[in-house]
C-alpha cells in the first residue's frame, strides 16, 4: 500500500485488503493465520483514515471457507470443507472465489463512495452464529 499510494492518490484509487473470518471467530490450528488476518483488519481501518484525505478508499473483505487449494489443505480435502460448511455454515456451502471477487468489485465501485475502513464479511453466516 505504501508504494502504491502516490499512484492511487493521483487516480483516486481504491484498496481492498484480504482478511479472513478466522480473525473474528478464531479457528483451532490457524493461530498464526488468524493473527495476521486480524492485523490486516486493523491495518485496513488505520490506513483508511490516513489515506482518505488523499482521495484513496481503503476497505477489506473477510471470507469464510473458500473452495480453493488452500482451503482443501486446511480441512484435509475439499470434501471435508464441504462437510464442515454443510454443518457449520448457515448457508450450507463454502464460498467460491467468484463470491469473493464480486465483493471486491463491489467495494471498488463508485457505489461504495461513503464506505471507509470497513471489512465486508463473506462467510455464509458463519461469524453470525
């Protein structure tokens, strides 16, 4: 972000950081991962306040389990992740990369002009339980 700031200020750009629901709910076996994602959430809030006067919007997304290779490794397989989602995620399925991409596009759009320093949780209701 530091190195992109001059360009983003000149173009009134947008930053969308990637956090994780693990930072909000905690996950056994993911201590370091959850801690770093919590730091990204805090970085998003502080950078948003620092950069807003330069015309740069900063927000973040916070996904739940996503059907990716990383998700499969964490749960042991995609089938295990789907089983977790079926029983542990209110929506009953894990996120897809497309779900996250759509949220990022939304946060980067003109529709969110007044959204500053927020983290959009995309987890099928996991953190709301």
